[in-house]
């Protein structure tokens, strides 16, 4: 299935149709039944909410979905049950394209000082799986 940009999905009315999205995890939250992943690919400022039914995914895989991880998701577009977005993607398959160790890259969805970012590893763009992916290394 061909990749669809997050910005295009957020404007889409193709409810019930399958899509593939790839991007970086902004946040993941949830409980033992369902997780919600905010995914962004840089095509716009808004994130796509990906709904992860925990009964359908291995817990070890879901634990790897941390802030900054690069993932590919195949799923079905559905009307959002929550406030803040019109649509969300119900995940059918998830592939981790690049892990982001929260101990090495302690990124959180909050503001950080410039000094904080200066201490993080540097990143370069490299092609992986026919997509551009940021690869980070310690300076």
C-alpha cells in the first residue's frame, strides 16, 4: 500500500478505507486496553491520532513506540470518537522503522531550553526503507 501524508489524511473523508502512514511519534498514551499515538511526518503542524487496540498487538512492540521513534502504520481511517480531531487511524499493523531510546533521547512534549537541546546527540538524514529517516549519533 502506498504511503499517505498525515496532512492529507487529516483532510480526508475516506472513512473506512485503508491507509499507510509513516512518521515520528510525538506522544503515546493509554491503558491496558487501548493506546493513542500522536504521529507526525512533517507534512503539516497537526498530528494524526493512531488508535492501537492492545488485544491485537504485542506489548513489547507497543513499548518500543516512544517519543521520537519512527514507525509505519497500516490501518483504517475512522471518524474520531474524541475531541480535537475529525479522523483517526485504527492500526492494523505497526512496524518500527527506528527506535528512540528515552534514556538517550529524553524528549517530551514540553518546552526545553536551548541548552537542553545542545546536549542531545546530533542527527543526520539517511535513506532507510526507501524513506528519509533521521539517524542520531553522539557528538
